[in-house]
């Protein structure tokens, strides 16, 4: 109904823009905003109800559909935020909001909307974002042909075969600013109605009946097939069946297992290295009282000596002055049971991810230990690393380290930089001193000193006077990196074109 009213008002605006028509647009905007808030409350309540029931009682079944609904919500929130940005822009250009009427001050202006929305391309960007949000919503819904209120299709051709675009139809010539704001509010209302409808459909998938399986299969599931000496190997042996009350007999190697909820737990202590195989037998009582036997596929697990792997994330050395990230893993040992120590320097982190900080060149040893079942700690391995200083940076001026630069490019710069190229760490260098030599054709050299990376006023004045053929040299350059060491860098020279 509000959509039809908007079209009627738009038609009136195309013929004459009176205060009565403008007031009608403003009233429609207010009604749409109120309706949108009500729909938003419905969406919030839908999510809250689902979280309090399905997500709490059946999290495994509910989470996939909940995540799809969350993607729809994010897409609508992002698009709604973009539309609010457009509205704020139009209102600002329109002189702000009139406190008495609540409408934009330049509400009758028919230039702002076509100028910004059509000619500047805001409406085209909005249309693209609407189509992107619509496609994402349809993908989560799983129905590419579903009808949605959110739409940005071009209107049908008018009488005489005259075609117009969605952008022109909503924001083009003759559209008052207040009508453009109403159009944006209507899109937000359509967006929110679409979100409400789609979210309800998606979350409703959790209420579909669960299909009961009627086929028997013997299954053996082991958390790991790789264990260390001293650890315990364990596996679940169970029967999947349509009868949830079924309690079969389960055995491994002739030894009966304790069965709970249709599952038998098979455990064996790994006393020696090697590869070991086993299979389980599941016996189920049939309706006639006879027993039917099922066998699992043969299972294999390997027992190995303790070992560890220390992998530098970026290089095979540690650098002074920067955090050196390393990853530590030990096959068969949970990451939270691994302990890492270093012979010199500091190491911090947990769960397989660590940072190493060192201060002196040389070598260090990283030692990895692990806690086995029963609390026993064993050394898993050691790795030696070299320690180096961060390589020296290159001096840059105008993005170059020497060569030719135009007069304009020279005069546009006012400082030099020490840049560490092709280095995997974030290691900034600060220039603390440099000497500037300016040699103009047929003139004596001008020499200046700076105690930072920036030009002094005298340097800037000299650089402003350079001409084609001049030579500019930066020398006696000193910079300090994150290791705190002051370094002298190579000079660079430029010829002014």
C-alpha cells in the first residue's frame, strides 16, 4: 500500500511540487520509518527466540541454519548502513534538517537528487549493492527464483517505448529532495521486510523432521592413529541404527567391551613402537531373538618415539630487535601440553604459536618438551637457531635511491626515508642525521646539515632554487632501527632533469 502511495506522490511531484505534496512525502517517510522499526523488532525477537530454544536445546542441528540467517542479517545491516550514509549526505547538501517540520530544509530542491544520485553515480552504486545483497540473500535461502521485496530492476517501458532506468525513476530529473529521501526510506523498508521474511524461512528449517536411519553399519572411530610411547590409544566402536534403544554386544579380539548408549570404548596402552591393526565385532539381537553379527573395517594405528618440530614462520634465523614468530608442534601431543624454552633471550606464546626476542648475535637453542598422560614430562627435541642483526635499509628520496628526477619532483619532496626492502618483518628505521649537498651548474656546492629525516628551512630554500642539470647528494646518513643500533647508510645522488 505504501509503495502504491509513493508512486502516486511521485506522479504528482512530476507535475507540480506544492507544500501539500512535499508534506505527503514527509508523512510517508515517517510511516515507513515506523514500519521498519516494527519489523526490526520482529527480526530481533525471531533471533532471540531461536537462540533461547533451538540453539540451546539442539545446537548441532540449529547452528548451520543460524549461521545462514546471520549472513542474511549482516548483508542487510551493511546495506542499511550504506543507505543511511546516502541519506546523511543528501540532508547535509540540502542544508540539514528543519527542526520545526522534521524535513530537510531544501526539501523542494529538484537539482540535488539528480546531481548526486544520478550524475555523480551514487544511485548506480546503490543499485549494485542492492543486487549484491539480494544475490547473497537468495543464496542463503537456496532459491534463486524466490520473490523478494528488495529489488532494483529497471521499470517497464513507458508508452511509446520510452525506456528509463531504476536510477532515473527514483532519483532523476524533477525528483524533489524529500522524495529522494522517501525513496531511500522505502528501500530500507523493503530491505527489512525481506530480512524478516527470509530469516523466518531459514530458521524454520530447524523444525523440519529428522530423517531416521534404518540401515545398520558397524563403525570404529579413533581420535588419533598416531600415539607416542607411554600414551593410551582409544577408539569408539558402536552401531548406528534406527532404534535408539539398541544396546548391542561389542568385542575386540575376543574381549568384550563395556557398552554405553550403543558405544563400546576400546583402549590399549602403547608399550612399543610399530604399526598395529585391530577390528571390532558388533552383535545385535533381532526381532526373532537371534543375534546378527557386524564387523568393523580393519583399523590401523602407529606408535612412534617422541619427536618435535620447530618451524620458523618467516626465516631460518632470529633477528635482534623484532619479535620472531615460530610455530611449534609435536605429533601426538596436544598443543596445550607442549612447553618451549630458549637458551638465551625470551620466548612467549602458547598453543603452538610463539614469539622469540633475542639481543645478541650468535646462536640459541630452542628446547621442546611435552606432558604425557599421567603428568609425565619428556623432552621432545631441540633445535639450534642463528641470531643476526637486521640488514641495513636503503635511503629513499622521492621513492628512488638515486638517478634522475625532474625539477618538479625534487621540489615536491621535503624529507628522506630509510626503507628496509624485501624483509619479512615490520622493522622501521628512523633517520637521525644527514648532510645535503646541492651543486648547481657553474656554482659552488651548498652544504647543509639536518638532525632528522626532514629538510631544514635552509635546505628547503636551496632545493626550491635548483635548476635542470643540478646535482643533489645525501651523505653522512645515520638511522636507528628497532634493535637500537645507530647505522651509517650509503649515500645517494640525483641529477635534476
